C-alpha cells in the first residue's frame, strides 16, 4: 500500500510538576504529532518531542524536517519509504523517529498484526518502569522519592547535577529512607571524571543499580576510565545515538550498558538493529525515552515486550508525569507496573 498523505500538528501536555535535569527544565511535554495515511484507508500516528539540548531539534526543526521530506515520501510503498528515510533523507533523528514509527505501525496493520506481535513478542506479561525524580533541593527530592515509592514506584531514576556533594547527599538520603527502592542515578553529562570517581567512592555502603552518562558524551576515554574503575555499572546514554556509536562504546569497553531511545537512533527500525546487536553480544540495555507523547510511548512499550531478554530497565514513565493520563495509550499504568489494556 502507498502513502497518500502526511500531516503534522504541534501538541502540548501539561506535567504535574516541573521536570528538571542537568540539561533542561520544563513544565510541559511539547511534541510534533505526524499522521501518515495510506491509499487503503489505514493510518498511523508518530510523535517527536522538542529536545534541543539532546538531539539538537526544537519544534520548528522537527516540523521543517518532516515537511521537507514529505513530498519525497508520498506515493511510495511503506518499505520504500523506510529505505528512503534512513538511507537518503538528511533530517534529524527525532523527525526520522516520528515518521519511522508511523511507517512501522502501518506495516504491522498491512500484515494484520498487532504491533507487539509484528515485533515478535511472546511474553505479554507486565513490564516495570522506573519513575524520574527531578533535580531539585535535596529535601524536595527526598520527599518526591518517598511519594513515588508510596505510590508503588519501586525503581527511582534520580536526576543529579554538577554539584557532586548535593548528588551524594540526595542518593544517600533516598537510600537510607527507602532501603528497598532500586536507585538509578542519572547525571546527564554533568560530572567530571574526578567527581564521578568521588561519587562512586562515597557509595560503598549504598546499593546503586547504575550511573547513567556521568561525563560529557564525547569523552569516551573518560567514560572508559570510569567504567574500568567502578564497581557500579556505567550506562551510556548521550554517547550512543546510532548502532555505530553503540559498537564503538561496547568494543572499547567504555560502558557496561546502553540506553536506547527512539528519538536518538531515528526510530523503531534503527532501535531494532541496536537491540539485535545487543542480543547477539549479550549487552544489557535500558529502553528509555525523552519526555514524549503517548503514541511514541506506545510504540516503545510494544517494542519492550519483544526484547525483554536484553532490556533489563524500562524508562518509559512520561505518562506518569502528565497532569492527566491520556486516552491514546494501549497500556495501563499501575504504580511501576505497565500492562496491556
């Protein structure tokens, strides 16, 4: 079936509380929603959020990219459109992701399959997501962590900034008050090599699942030194966008684990390439996300069902941060548990 129409709109979802990391702060999820329609009446949505600090793409960049690509994609089959998108079109990774997830969903419909079945999922039991504890004053972060844990969130992704003493205080206090919680520490590139090693030394009596991207993305040598020195696993995030990035990080022993995000790699098609490589090489993965809309979270969750053997950590908590739970989701959130509706 051929693509006959591609349209876009800008959407916003208000958050319960401001989302703060070392890279940015926002009170809303703002994203481009794309609708791809085919000649037989099938249609599918894709989405891409504005994450200029990470992918370099703001809302206008994503809109302009999709609009510039639209004429080249019309009247193509879905497979030809995917080939053109990933091999020839020079647009940003988030814009590619929005189009890619639309095309892949349409392929699943063309094959008369539910998306998780199209991906090859066999185990449809519930998934478990973490929830983000935004960067803030130590006392506020501790209270946010307590509230989240009380609401059934067993896995806490703690956002920390460049103040290493603050980071140590926050993680230690959360661990002390919530000893049963799983703590994931995300520095978002905010630390130096020395600060990272200082943090690791201070955690000798604290259980930390991993430290995510402690140093700037381009400092692979620093990441490698830290990984070799750390008893806490190191997760690469901003350092790995593409499969080539992943291979470079893994083959150089620069990190123990990787964080795959549709918006970084350019969509489901490229995420699957990375996941297949991870499966082959026995690499532990997190399937993560930016602050995203419900349709892109849907697609990521369907994918997580199919690759639960390599995806140890799921970071798809955006709907839990929305002020109101959206109707578009294929899944239900119950504390940290995510189940198909």
